[in-house]
């Protein structure tokens, strides 16, 4: 299953290690280190960074969504029905 992190971007739920707020200096430093090493994924579309998703592959995904919103979506993942893709219409 996927976690929508905003602007039609998603992260695989099973790969998420942590979802943190960007307000602390250590988190900002971690984002800068990830950027330098090529492990940063920008899902903000130019908006202000509000949260960071850390994955098991040491990638940092920055998002414009509040950490509380993402955590709520993450914790409610079992309660949401899985969406099925529509099959194309046959002509």
C-alpha cells in the first residue's frame, strides 16, 4: 500500500521508518546530508517543507504536508479500503 505525501506523490508504507517534523536542527541537518549524498526525494513541488519521511533505504522524502496529517494517514491505513484501478473501456 502507498501513503499519499501530497501533489500525487506516494511512498510505500512498508518502507517507512519514521515521519518527523522539520522544525528541529538535527532533522534539517539530516535533510542537508541526504541532499549532498543523493538520497533526498523532494515531494514539495516548491512549497515549504513541513515534514520528512525517512525510509529503510536511508532516503529522506520531504513533503509540504504536516507530519500530523501523514501520521494520521499512516495509522489509519488498515481502516481505508484499497482503491482499485478502473479498467479501460473496450470499444
